[in-house]
C-alpha cells in the first residue's frame, strides 16, 4: 500500500511540475479600437488589424521572465511594417502573463510607441499554447502624427505560442 501512495504522489508531482521552455516563438493577431487626438479633440475608430511574429528567450527563471522581439504589420485601413520588443512576466503555476515594451513603425512613415498587455495562455499540446491578451499601445511620436497628437489603441489579441517540451 505504501508503494501505491508513493507512486501516486510522484505521478501527481510530475504532472504539475512541467518545466517552462527557455525559448518561445509566437504569432499574434489583434483588433480593437483606436483613439486619436490632441489639443482637447479626440476621435474613436476601429484600430488596424495588427499581425506580429516574435521570438522570446528566458532571461530569468524565478520569476519566469522572457525578453522578446519581432516584427509587426498593420493592415485594414492602414499598411505599415515595424518592429517591437520588450519583456514578459509569466507565471509558472498559472496561465497568466504580463508584457510591456516598445514598438517602432518604420514604413511608410514612422511611429514610436509603448505597449502593455495582460492575458492568459492554455496549453493545447506538448509544444503549443493558445493565448489571449488585452493590449494597449500608445504612439506618441513620429512623422505619421501631427505635432501634439497621440494615438492609443486597445486591442484583443489572439496568439499561438510554440515552444520546446
């Protein structure tokens, strides 16, 4: 009887203690609302459809912290290409994650901005997770903005993460 209890305890511990990967690759799509304005005047419209591909590498294991970078494109009402990078804090014991960083749109005109996101992931296989995030991006500088104006986008972002088992 003692051996059965030990075996059940070991199987249960191994099921909970899945080590997180040292690297991840993610593809994302986001859509939402954009608020633009300055000098007391704001307008709301739908945001561009944002597509991104990023790679992440673990830079700390307790707490689990990733550094990431990649490319982003905007489409639907706007066609741009740019880069983004930042850090992501991920819980090893729950599906929650938080991220923040900077984005730079470089073609056809420039935009500089910062973003923050929070969400959760659900593992769907040994090497794949599906994630949902709420993301806020603010563009505050660039040749695509009139002086004294900003654009803030709130988007629901869906992503697929690939990692090593």
